[in-house]
């Protein structure tokens, strides 16, 4: 799927913008092991951007065609390239070396992976807006949202058949991309839905920037057309939503039949000691992050990016920076309990993380700004947090015949467990006499009332009296 030369000239009107796009395309091609020079129909295309300025739009077009060829092959066969294998091995080796030498660790190793993923989704969104022009029998032409709206305005009609075609093709494009990114070659329903939401948000950003170029037809604006399209695409994935719910229900029911009875007092003591005696080396930022997660019940990205914490008293903080909200409305600061009377130590630990340049501070405290910084932080940190959590299993004792493996054999001793432990402890220690347990959990975690029961579904903390 490639754009016409005319469309490329429109999208990249300056030399600098062309060079930036060429750099991005070359970076994508290098993932497939493509080496310099590239060859298309006997024409050598050097990877160096500076050598391509003789005809930049044509160069972009040829790179796009080559990228589509490799991408289509990947969708069909799902191979792991030598480049990907080498990158993975390098990151693993780097992490091990850092741990062994206790050299102050950087968390920049995986930042580019997030940037690439974002660019790929934005590229799909741009295709949905601009459409696809048929070229060299490689692609099927597709009218994008831009051209559809222009045709709608010209015809004066309420609807054109191209709308349904665009919706159907959108489902195909998003699903193919999601499957291609999945290690198993088939995206999970939840993963597929998440990618759909992100791509449609990127499309919304494009449409917001272009809306003034369109008129009004039948009392509807261009953004009304986007909303109709977004709703239709959501409807095209309704079967995926149903599958997601079925899997959730199966997981929920399985968890209720496989409850782990656990003692966590040694874990909370470890966390209190960690924030009370902050390490000399910033290489232990992961341990400090997990300790804060456990004592405050905040998510990893809220600790490492979006969260703002203010001291109230030894057992309470004001917290602002809630993530995973299904609304863009700002969430007001919330008073949250702190396990072990460690409120001031939490403040100090947050400052310690910032001093070591481990937190990803949002550029602006808007919904978009918080989400953008949180995604970047998640990509930088999540793998290391997960690996460190596994090493902390020894601090939590399972007292019945269960293990930390789920029915599929996966280790479930992950970061989310700290949030569950926090909810159960605080709902016993801090809950007001006139409030129900699950209502209190929903309040302190910023969750919906319906989500609260999941926090004591598959574990039961049995030594809360020792923690009081």
C-alpha cells in the first residue's frame, strides 16, 4: 500500500520533512535485515538520506513499496529476523551486565521500540485519512476519509457506499498489523482492541488538524463524519469485544477457583526498609519503584511518570495523576492511605527517582500529556520491573497448595499483584465504618465499583493483623 507521488509531495512539502520520512522508512527496512544499497527494479537506492535529494518524493515512494513487500511477507510467515534476534540478545546481555556490576542503570534501552510502534500506528492512521492509490498492481486502491468527505460534500448525500468499504478495509488493516506484532502470530482480543483504539485516536488527531479544510453538508461537519466512522469501526470489531469478554469471564472464574492464601508481612517490611534506606546506586531504581507501588497501590507508570504525591500525614498522601481512565476529564487529587506510615519516605523516594533521572515527567499535565509520558515510561521500564518482581517472590509465602503459575503455566507474580495486596490490606485497616469494602477499594484505587471485586478474587492476604 503506497501513496502517489502527488500525495507524498502534499504530505512532505519541504526537503527536511522528506528527509525525516526517508530516515523513518530506512529504519523500518533495517528491521528486516535490508542492507545498503537497496535495489528496486534495478535502481540502487542508497540508505544515506543525503544521497537521495535528487528526487525525494520518488525516493519515498520506492522505499514505501519495498517496505510493503517485506511487511506483507512478515504477515504471512511471521519470521524473526536476524536483526531482531540480535537486538533482543543485546538488551538481555546489557541488563545482566548492569545488574552484576551495579553500575547506575539507564532505562533508555527499549525507548526506540515504543517510538517505532507509535510511528507504525500513525502510518496506518494516515493511510485511513489520505487513502491508498493503486500503483504497479501492488495495492488495491482505497478511498480514505478525506476523499470520502469531499465526495460527500460534492454529492450532497448523507451516505456513500465507499464508507462501508473503508470500514471493512480498516478492520483488515488493523487486524493484520496486530497479528504481525503478536509473538504468537495472532493478536489476543484485548491486544487487538487496544491497537484499534490507538490507531483511531491517531486518526482523530489528524482529522482535528484538517477539519477546517472541509465544509458543512446536511448540517454535519467533517468531525461528525469521523465520529460516524469511528463508531462504525468499533461496530466492525464487535465480535472481538465478545471474545474479550468471554476470555475475561473464564479468567475471572478460574481465579476464583484457584485462590492463593498468602502472607505478605515480609514483603511490606522489605518495601518499608527500601524507601526508608534509599540505595546508594540508582541501578536499584526498580526495587524502589516496586516498594512505592506496594505501599501506595499505584501503578508502575503512575510511580514512574504521571503521579504527583503530596504529604498529608504519616499514613496518607494526596495523589494526582490517575491513569487508565475511560474519560479525558481530569481526575481531581485523591487522598490515599499509605501502608506502614511511610508517607514522608514515599515523598523522599519519588525525589530520589527524579534525582536519578528515572521518572518520565510529562511535558504538560493534560490527558494527552499524561498518557504520552506514561506510554514512554511503560516502554522504558516494564520489562525490568517484571524481572525484578520475579526475584521478590521469596518475600511472599503461599500457605496452601497453590503456586504462582496460572493454568497456562505463566508466572503471575507481576507488578499488578502489589495493587491487589495494597487493596486488601487497606480495606481492612483504613476503611471507614460507614463504607463497604469494595466501595472503599474503588475510591482509593480510582477504579469503578464493578472492577473492585477483582482485587481480592484470586489471592487472599491472611496476615493483615501482623501488618497493622
